[in-house]
C-alpha cells in the first residue's frame, strides 16, 4: 500500500497483531528505515501499545534510542528500564 493512500493512514494507526501497530513492529524488528517512513506518514511513536510501552519507549530501550528524538515528559525510561536496555544492546 502506498504511503499517500488515504486508507493507509487508518491502517497505520490500527493494531496489526496482538495490539501492536506497524510502527511498533518496525522498531521491534530493528527496521529504523521502516520506522522512519511510518513516522513521516504520521505514526505516533509515543502512543501506548502495552503496559505503558510505546514504539518510542521501545526504541529508547533498544539499539536506536535516537530514532524518535527526545521523549515527551512522562515517557522517559526509568533507571531500571535504562539499565535493562543497556544490557540488551
């Protein structure tokens, strides 16, 4: 589906599987190129997906913490989450 297709906008925001969006999956699968396209198309990296985690927070804890820029207030990782993320990288 093309990024300019109006139906893509809705599909991009709807969970695909297990409550995760295409943006979540792109971050999880280590595809910053896909994440950048979805972000440019209007995907919200700070939208909560599961238990307070968003694609943006997932990126902060993984190998691409700079992917979406600085997190908004309240979306920062806790020290424990940061430590866990550093060990996982």
